[in-house]
C-alpha cells in the first residue's frame, strides 16, 4: 500500500511526497546485506552516503536474491554501463557471470569471469572466479582446459567448500572421460570426508548414476570386489543381480544373491533377496515361463476365463519337446491381491520371460512404472485405452482399439472403395469421439473430405434432427420438390459445400405440361458414405430412420460395435449397404479362423469370443519368438518388435515401434439375414 504524507513547506504550499515503506525498509535491509557481503567477500565499502551506483546495486541485489534473474541482469547491466568505475563494478561483473551460469549460458558467463580476472586481479573473489571459469569450461566440454584449474583450486583455494566443489568436478571429469573407477574413488572420498551435505548428496547421486547406467559387467564386478561391504559395492551387486535375472544367467544370479545376503546383512534389501534366493534354490525345473495376470474370480471372472482359454489353447498346440521347456504361470487378479504385487512376483522370477495381461487398461497403467525395474514385457490382449503402449517400452498390445478400427476403415473406404466425401454421425461419449477424431484425421490425411460431423446423445431414439441436417427428406417432401422443379422446367441446384447437401434426382416417370405421374425419384447426396461409430442398439435405430428420409443408396460404415446379431434383428431390411469391421468372427471363412474355432469348441465346448482370439494370438506370438531363439525377457522384448504380418486369428498383426498392433481387420456385411465376411 502506498502512503501519502503531506509535508508543510516554508512557502505554505503543500507538497505531496509518495513514500513506499516496504521498499524503503527493504533497501535499508539490503544495505546491511551488501555491507556484510562486501566484508565477507573482500569488497571494501567506504563510509559515505549512498550514491546512485549504490542505489542501483541494492536494487539489483534485491532482484538477484529473490531469484528474479532477468530483472537483476537488466539493473546490473545498467549499473555497469552508467558507473563502470564505481566500487560496485567488480561485484556487478561477478553477478552477471553468476546469472549467465545459472541460466546455463556458459560461454557468456565465461566471458564475464575472464573479464573479471583481467580487470580485478587483486579481488579476494579471484579464487571463486577461477573455479567458476573451470566449471564453465567443464560444461562447454573443454575438459583439458578445466582440469588444471580444478586441480589448482583443490590446492590453493582458501575456501574449504570451494576446494571440495573442485574435487567433485575432478570426479565428474573422470566420468566424462569414461574413467569410471577413478570417478567413483574421488566421489567416494567426497562422501566420506566433506562436511557439506549438498556435495555429499551430489557425489552419491553421481555414483548411483554411474553404477546403474554406465558400467559393463566386468567393471561392476570390479566395483563389487573393491567395495566389499560398503557403498557402492552394494549398488554394483544389485545391478549384477538384476542383470543376471533379466538374462537368465542362473549360476551367476545365484552367486550374486548369495554374495549380497552374506556381505550386506543390514541392508534394506537383504530380506527381499533372501526370499528370492530361497525360491530360486527350491526351483529345480529351470523351465522358461510365461506368466498371466487375469481376473479368474470376482465379477470379471468370465472375461478372465475367456482370455485364459485362448492362452491354454495356444499352449496345448506345443509339441511334447516344447512343452518340456516352457510352462504357464497363472496369477488371479480377482482374488484381492493387487496387480502390482502379482507383477512383482512374476518379475522377480528370472525364468519368467513375458506376461499375457493384464486385461484392464487401468491395471496396465498401474504396473507401467514398475516394468523398467524388471525389464519384463507384458502383452495385453484386451486393454484398449489410448496411449497405453507409450507408457513403457515393455508394454505391448494385441487388442482391437478404437484407433485401429477407425484408421482401418478410413483407409479401406478411400483406398479400396474410392470414397472421398463423408458424413460422420457419432455418439457424445469417449468411444464415439475417439473413433470420430481418428477417422476424420485419417480421411483428411488421405485427401478425403468431411462434409459434416454431427453428434448424438446415447439416450436419443429420434434422430430426425441429425438426418435432416445431412440432407435427408421424407417421401412427400422429396416428391414435392421434384414436382416443383418439373413444373417450372428447371434443374435442381447443383450440390455444393455451401448449403446444398442433397437434391431430388428424377430417374423415370411420365411428365408433361398437363400431368406428372409414375415418377421414380431418388435423393442425390453431396457425400459418398456415412460413418457411424456407435453400438448396435443405436445403430439399429439410426439406419432405418436414414432409410425413411431416403438416405438409402450409399455405404454406411461402422466398427466392431455393429457386430451383433441384434443389429440384424433390429434393422434386417436396411443393412444392404452396411460395411463394418472387427478383429474376429467365428463365422469367417478364413482357414486359420475355422481351425481355431473348431479346436476351441473341441477343447472347451463353446464358441470362442474376440477376447479368446486375441489372447490366443498374444500367446502364440510369444511362443513364436521363443521357438525362434529368444531365451530371456530382454531377447523376447526385442523380438516382439520384429513381428510383421503375423497371421493371427484376430487379424494379420504387425507390432509397431510404439508396441501397439496394426491389424488387417475383417470386413463384414449382412447378407440373407446373416453377418458375413467381405473379401
């Protein structure tokens, strides 16, 4: 708040003076701060009134200590420009270098610090400036120039904290030069001897980064031997345990576990590794394993059972020799145990090389943060939420997603059916909106055009409003319009994108000046097809209403939500132009699907669902890469990315770099009251 004081002058005129108490008090406080700064850093302040340079410096210091570096820099630059010879000049140059260094403008900071060295060689800040020059050179990659300056700082800098900073940087130089053992030695010494917590923490973090990300197996072994019962020997052994687990090096894995438990009895991981050791020693089979995480009890048990049946059928097709080398481990996510815990159990077993599941998108999201720890691929046959595989390079998916359907439909319509102009009528829910957005984007990328895109509510039963907007006309209006044009002897206006979306087309009849009879009229439309990304219940209402309004002679496109006998039951007489897609149909004529359906019925006494088909394919793909030589989870993950055009019963499948599946879907239509494949 600004306070206005009125001061009476000799002339009896009243002078208004603006006083800003917070700023005045701040400047008084900063004057003491600067005095203290000057005394501790070798700057002598004369006992004199505050000058213009002093005032500017105090303002700049305020901004600097508040972290407002842009404002501080502007004031320091003005100060340096206006008062280049003031006692504040050394401090100003030093601060400008600090600001650029903090902003990672190392070349600019280096210029300021070098200027300081040349201009103020007697300043007691000279040691800190030399260290800052070395740090700038380090960050600019001039390691050979930085090293002697760091060494000099270690020997000659009177400030103990700066000495240790320089020593830490010498360790970082060794790291940059890939001399990791020397780097660890220096950083370890810093942890043991320095009194500065922030330097201890920096040294420890750097050692952890080196051990976790940069050391070969040989160097890890060297570190574990050199630091037998201390940090970072424990880190090196942990890394070796993980490496041997992930690579299924059974003997080395066992040896590393035994070493850790013996050498680090007080470590927080000791109990955990003891359990792993006991389990591994008790397991004599050494078979490769595929794990599953499925809801086999609870309210989603039916889904879990359908997925498990597909996996079991895939395993049943293995030869006797193959069965002796691989087994299936089933985990029930419906029993109350979290999927994270189930994933942890599978991940800790070095013989588990892959997981089929989980089935829910949120479960995949839950385990995603832990997959990097175990480097274990998971292949979900059902989770369909957008972007799941992007959460981790260890997530793969063989599920029919909304994006897969809409992309396939758009490409099929444009590239094979030669359709280019579309209307989209979609439900206002995530499923419909995602399908709509994907379809629209793909059509546009292929050179097509979206004439109209209209939403509808899932509670609707009357779709007249949407249908009229896309040019639909009931019989009486269509005939009335045709007669109007005939009587006047004029042609209907041409179709365009400026409002004329439909018009009557006269295909035959008897008409003269006196009478018009026997007219055959159809509706000419300004688009080639309608895409309705909904489910059979609403689609079964929409399509008959489209026919009522004479939109009956163009393709009507849909996704897997149409693939239901109930659609045929509701709209049997209006589906002659319907084309929809799905990943699986038990009635398909494809040989591999017929064989799968026959085998499934023979094994389980029921017809397979899409979930069973997708899980069957996921398991078969795993077994394929194992059969072709993948012997551990890392090799399995790498091999999954090479899958191209796998002839799955849920569609020919290619694994994309994202981990998602690109599929050649089944094209379906309705003929004779039955859903059939379209080739």
